[in-house]
């Protein structure tokens, strides 16, 4: 045991030393200090198991020395305060300041001092255990359990602290928000365990390119953040972002799968972009989403113009949330004609939004936003119900059962998140007394790419008789082998093949039609605007045609007047 006595009274020091030597303690050394300053220096230069500290030590008092030692040495040393005073408030103040015990000098005896030192040492050991456990709990509370990086709590605390420090020191602060591109596909294709392993690889690569002074955190999911301080030049952030993209270039090997990594990065800085920590976070987030919109796997820096656009986007989203309640959504219908007879073969439903301030908005103006915000689930159900009700009305008026007449409705990939979609559609068909075979649901190739888990739902829809159509065929990503997994009845040929002036029927359009017919698919050609395009599709045996050559999208009443009532034919073979 190493002991330090800090006392300005030489007689008291000698008395304490004699008592300690007679106490039967295992003492290796006893050092002395005559002032608080000397005692603090010795306590900092050597570890002592116990310090006996006089309350009246100059130049101030023992409590000041006690706080200084505690602040520098932590709880590694047991401290016993000695005093001539019998003041209970003084004793309590010493304990509150960090002393393990308080003894009046007049009561110092072998047994009293020995007991005080042993109890103080034991109490100190308990305090160290508690401190160790608290540190362990703090570490657990501040670490992301999956990647081992700092978590969102640490990020929020660090962002606020570093922002205030940057303001005081008039220094620069940069924030990078990073989001893994297309991470959902890893989970969908390989499972969540593989997704977790993928994120661990991402975390290790980020650790490899950041500095020790940078705060690297996982915010949650596939989103990370890097807080960069002590920047001599703001341009240094670009070097960091370049290192990140370079580090992500090699694919991750998970078992037999080689998975590419790309990241979208948004960067904002203080004082250029924001006046508060919360604003800085929003700016970096806005920049990251800008990176996503521009094609991913890149870095975008925050600009005020883009922020204004994002504000408008948020306002549009809020208005869209109320569109159904305000009865602002409209369905328009464009005729599909039989390529052989020119007779009406069906209609395709298009949703539009009659916004009070913005006028009539086309699907491209708001459907992408609805998909991002998942408002598409409620909107999609509205479209299905509205189309079924309208079809039922027409059926009662014109007895469409005697015609091969279908109504086509587009389904977004995000609607696969609506696990009640199948039951909802089946209920709409039943309540409106519609033959399921006259309902045609359209899916794009890109929706299949991101929704491979939807095969079961498509099979269930097919089993009840609903027709399934693959929209924009030829411009998506699905391979022919993948296409066989899905129970499609109809291939809708994208208008880019029909309207290509370089294709005279002997190129891609002819190949697509031949492929579709060889596998028994019904075909629909979109974007027919000229007689030449119509005749070309007839030559290639396309089944149905849709385009402005025949009519534009129109309201239900306009369709009744132009087509259903008079059953006009726009052309004959």
C-alpha cells in the first residue's frame, strides 16, 4: 500500500506516520507534502492507494485540493480527510466533494485510522466497480449493436456540442449524410442476415477512410453520418467523400454472391449552410436526397435553391395527403381498340389530381412523390375502388358482358407493401358484381425487379381470374428467364419501339411481337399516333392498340358519349 500525507503541520504528519506503522497495514511507502500544491503534484506523478488530507492545508483548503485530485485521478485513490474541527456540515461537504471518510485529528488512533483506511479502500474499490460498470453501460448505450459504430444518440449529442464549439471558435464544421443505394434489394434477394453482414462491411470501410477526430455514426437502417471538425479548408471534405466512394468501389462478397456497394452522399457545412445544428442536419439530408434523385453513387453539396425546391415538394406532399378527403382525385379513361376490327376492346384508367392551387396535375407530377411517401397505398386503393365502381356502372348500362371489354389499372411496386391489397381487390370485384377476367392490372418491369417477393400475390390474383399485364415491356430490367416466374397474360409494348423512325417492322418491335406470340401472350401497343404506326402493328399481329390516333384520355361521361353509346369504330382492316 502506498500512502501520501498532505498536511502543513509537521507534528501531525509524524503522528500519522507513527500510527500507520503501528497499524499492521501492508505499507510499501509513506510520502509527505506540506502544501496543497505539493500534494497535488505528488498525487498526479504517482499512484497512491490512500491519501490523508488535512482540511486546513494552504494555500486554500483541503476541499480545493480534494477536488483537484479527484478531477485528475478519478476514483483510483481513496482519500481520508483529517481536521481539528468537529463540524458535521464540514464533514458532509468533504464527503460530497469525493472523500471516502472524515476523521477528527483528536480521534486518530491505530484502530480508528486503520479502520478508516480499510473502509475507505473498500469503498473506493466499490466506486471503481460502479464506475467501470457505468462506463460499460455507457459504451453499450452509445454503440450501434450491429456495426459497432457510434449510434444516433452519440451523433445528436456530438452534433450539438461541436456546433456550439464551432460557433465559439468561429471554425468550420462539415456534416456528411450517407445512404446505401438499393439496400432493400440485398434484403429481398439474400435475406436480412446477409443484409446485416453487408452493413458491417460498409461500416468497416467507412472506418478505414475517416480520421480519428471524425465522428462516424450509424443513424439507423442503411444511413450513416460523419461529423468532420477542425477543418483547415472546406475543400478537404471533398477528399474525404472521394475516399469514401473509392472505398465502396469493390463489391462485397457474401457467400457465393458478389454484391456491389454504392452510396449517395449529401454534404452541408457551417457557417455556409446553416445557423443551427438542426438546420445543418436538414441541409445535409436534403443534399443526400438530391444525390439519390440525380442517379445515386455520387456526392451533392447543399444549395439554397435546392432547399426551396424541397420545401415546395414537402408542401405538395402535405396537399396530397388531403387529396382523397377533399375529393380532388379524378380517373380518366383512354380507349384501347381491337387491332383487327377497330372496335372498342377496353379502357386504361389514368389518375389525375385536380389541385385547387395548381390545377389539373398529370400522374407524372405526383405519383413518384406518392410512391416515396407510401401515400400510393391509399391512392392505389382509391383507384381500384373507383375503377370497379365505374366499370359496374357501364356494365349495367351497356351490358359489357357481351363484349370482350377490359378495364386496365396501373399498380405501383410500392403497393406490394399493402398486404391487404389482394383481399381489397377481391372485395371490390365481388361488391360491384364484376367478372374478374375483365379486370387487368398493369405492372412495370422495374416494379418486378424491386418486388420479387410479390410472386405469391400475383399468383393469387391470377388464380381468381384477374388479367396481369407487364407494362412498358422492353425498357425495364427483367430477363426472359425471370419473366417466366410471373403469371402474366398481356405484354404492353412501350411506345418508344412503336414510334422509333429507324424501325420499319424488321427490328426490335418485330422481335418483341414474335417473342410475345410464341409464348402465348396477348399484346398491346402504346403510343399509336399515325396511320403508319397502326398499320405496322396490324402487320405484326398486335392484338390491341392505344394512342392519340384513336382518342385522348377522357372522363367517364366523355367516354360514354364518344364510344360506349355509339360504339364508333375508328378504322377497319
